[in-house]
C-alpha cells in the first residue's frame, strides 16, 4: 500500500510540475497584443489520418490559446466524402475547429 501511495504521489507531483512549467512559459512568452493563432490543416482526397491531424492541431491550440479566440481550420482541399464526414464530426466536437473550403479560407485571410 505504501508503494502505491508513493507512486501516486510521484505521478501527481510530475503532473503538477508540468502544469507549473506550462503556466510559467505562457506567462513569460505571452503576447501583449490580441493576436489570433490559426492552425491550418489542409486535407486532400482520402486521408487516413485526418482525425489524428485535427485532434493534434486541437491539442496544440488548447496548449497555447489560453481561452482566447484561436482556432483550428480544417482546409477542404477536395477531400472525399468519408474524410469530410470525419472532419465535420471532429470540428463539431471542438467548438474552435472549422471545416472550410479553399475559397472561404482565401476570403477570410484577405
């Protein structure tokens, strides 16, 4: 029982250190301006790892955004219907992810 308690204590201590380093890093390198961070993930044709790509981008946004108006863009570069359906599901799961076409993307950045 003592070994299990010690292991749990070490695990939670490491998690606390990681959270502290993250907060310290975000504080030290914070941007004074209100800039938006966009992670653009272009997906074309049949993409076997579309879900992984979008979830990875979402994790990166969660890590750096600090609750601001940053988001993930899944760029539809002529993806097939199955991949599009997967991307739509992932985007609906994350409120800060959007599935947009190339035309919409170019209009957004202009």
